[in-house]
C-alpha cells in the first residue's frame, strides 16, 4: 500500500510542476508578471526562480 501512495504522491507533484510551468508560460505570453506567495523550502524557491517567476514573497 505504501508503494501505491508514493506513486500517487509523485504523480500529484508532477502535475503540480506541470501546472505551475504552464501558468508561467501563459503569463509570460500575456506580458504579465507572476508572484509566488508561499514555498515550503529554499529549493522550491530556486526552482520557481529558474522557471521565471517574477516576484517571490517571503513570509
């Protein structure tokens, strides 16, 4: 059962990544800016910066 849950969690993460990248691409196409409001850790901030998120709010 744990193996199935791990696969499902991985699939959700992949979908989340694809969704964020797609939103960023659409936003750039529309000449708008994107703002990330929350991240659970530094590595996520680095990934967001690498895909072109314009602003990041650190809480």
